[in-house]
């Protein structure tokens, strides 16, 4: 009997698999070959909310754990997936300069934001007459590369390339049986696909579609992440991730002309460089009504768990969230109420 079945292999499933690997637990992963939202994500690790100049909830612990975890994983893979890169926030007025200076002096933000503004001349081909504010502890994870290498080199013998068939799942008191696989427990890390999961579809997972452009330009700085109306994230080899849109109505992964035009309009507000669009993609992020992740045990089945609802902060949050869930399952760790799905237990019983 295996210890755990993991369903889904985006960034959440990967980080939970890595928890089990480090603890020498026997497990298998069930996931389709299809690209997930994690595959097309920018992979930004950013402990701040730059729109409102706030720290992310529990930012210090999430940041420290994420950087440590991805450093360890890239050593395991013998390939770089973590890139330290500052974020330059475009400032559009003297008011925004003053707001940045005030934010950078706050105790919860001063460890992340550089008080001295960056000159507008620091970057060529970017229009920012009032300069930039710098987030100096940010980074990028090459999520698609990470997921594919981990899948092929670390869990190749433990992954079943298949879409979960819930009709084949039988949860008993002390075990979980899926087709011919028997395990002690099952963890669902399915992202937005969880809305089709009969065990956890009572949770308020609303989802938000994001469309992204991939551009090529040899006139942009590859050492800095730009934050203006949208992000411009260097991917290497003169390629950049540009995005993203935010649509709560459309729950498909279809790209749209409307999304493409919106991204181009936002990109050209500050970009003075020549560029070529090389790809256009879309995926649905797993977002929750209260903007907090979903962790915990099913109200009825004591060996069925979920790790989901990571939204746009999945790369930064999932290493620590995976550890929390593992310690909750295996030990006496109590999940923080902000992430524990018990906060929605009345939804289950009402349904």
C-alpha cells in the first residue's frame, strides 16, 4: 500500500510531492499531460502587493521558505530554475513617488522595498519619467521547466499520465482505492479543475482566467522584472512574459482577440522597444472568494485532503503550504484558520 496518491501536478502538486520525497514516503501522482495554469505562469516570487503597497499575508515566512525550497530543488535537478530578479515598479507621478517613499518606510515593507528611487534613465526603451520603485528580494521560478524536469527525472516512475476518473475512486475508512492503486490517503492538487471534483466542489473556488503574451525583443533589459499596468518578465534568450488579463466570467483556456488587444494596449503604454509577439496563451487560475488558499481534510472522509486555491501567489506560497498540510496530516500541526477549509464547512453540510 502506498502512503499517498497526489492528484494534479502543477506547482502545488509538485511541492507536495517534494515534501513526500524528502520524508521518504511512497506515493504516486495522477495527472494528465495537459498544460496547467502553473505551466504558463510568470513564476514571480513577490512578497508585496504593488497596487496597494501592502505586504502579502504571512509574506516573510512564505518568502523565506520558497527561496530555500526552490534552491534545494534546483540542486536536486542539477539545473537552474530559480532566478533572483528585482522588480521595478513604474511610477507615474510625484504622488506615486511620495506613496512609494511612505510605503518603503513602513515596518512591514521596509525589508522588501528600496527607499531610494531608481532613475528613469536606468532602463532604456521603457517610458517612466518619474522613475521606479524597487522590490529587491523578488525572484522568478521557471515553472514550466521545473515541472517538466521534475516529472521526467524525479517522479518518472511514480506518475500516471491520466485524467482522474472520480467514478473509479473508492474511499474507505482506512484506505483509498483508485483502479488498482491502494494508498492510505489522497491529496487533491487540481487547481481550477477541482470544481468538477465531487468531494470538494462545495468549496467557493471561482477561478479567474488570465491571458498572456510571449514576446521577443533584443532591446529590453533581461535582469529586471518591470511592473507597470502589467508585468514584463524576462525569460531568457530575449524572450519576455507579458501579462496578465483577469477575467472571472470566462472559465475556458481559449485565447481571445479582446485579451490580445488589451495586453498590447497596456504593454505599449510604457514600452518604447521594438518587439515581436511569439505566442499567446490562456489558463484559469484557482482563485477563491476570500482570496485565501484551500487546505485541509474533507468534512466526511478523513483520508481525503485538498491543497488548492493558490491564485496568483502559488509559486511563493506552495512550498510552505505543502509543509503545513503535511505536518497537519502526519502530526499535531494546526492549520491557520485563514487557509483551513473548515471555514467553509457549512457549505458542505448545506449542500
